[in-house]
C-alpha cells in the first residue's frame, strides 16, 4: 500500500509530504532549522550582551527559508550570501581565536543548546542535499557550501556566547579517534 493524500486539506501538512524524493526531507530539515533558529533569536532578544548576535541571526533567518526553496523553486542563495556569511564567520572566529584546542562537550544555556541543534540540522541539510543530488535532482553548488558554513558558524557562536557568559566547555578526548594513545600506567 502506498500512502497518499486523502483529499481533505486538513489532513495535508505539506504539499509534497507524500513524494518519494529526498527533496521533501531536505525541505523539512531546513524548515526545522529555520524554526529552531527562531528560538535562538527569541532567547537572545533584549539581552544587551548579545545584540550583535541577535542582529546577525535576525538577518540570517529569512536566508534559511531561501535555502529551503532553492532546489524546488528559484535559486535564492548565491555567492553573495556565502560571502556575507563568511564575514560573520571570520568576525566571530576572531573573537574566540586561540580559545579552542580540540573537541569540547556541548554545554551552555538554552540559546547555546538551540544553536547546537541548528549546527546539527545544518549537517542534516547538507546530507539531504547529497541524497537529493544522488536522486538525480540538480542542486546549486552554493547550497551545500552555505549549509556547511552555517554548521561551522553556529558552533563558533556557541563558544562566543559561552565565553561572554564566562562558561568554558569541558574538553573532550575521544577514545575512538585519538591520534596519540593515552599513556599507560606501569603495572607494579
């Protein structure tokens, strides 16, 4: 049995929800990313310590919906938006320069946790684009580049917010991917 629209508009949450293409999955992920980012914006609103981040995210949010529609609809993310994003990336990277020396455990208050969710959703959006293209649907090159930079920028913003609040995330040492094995204790 194939699931299909019943004909009752009240039972249709999205016009493309029943299609077999991974494009719908990409659109749902970017929709969630836009909504989650809205939560971050609401959390930061009115906090004078984060006016710059609030202003940036407020400008970024509509671009997430532009990203959403840029495959099925008209492309709306171009090199100009990537360069705009890169400017913020460089700005916030400079603010935390030298403060990260490896992996950290995600910690922090509500806006930071929402940004970590945005980071993860950005990865999912890029992975969905890989599947969309593998399905034979043309994907503008700018979309995956924008999505990857979003992921990396969201992480930097978590560190910026935490540092402004005096929070330092605990370093994380992977037992799976450790480049240098931990020193072994000598048996006595």
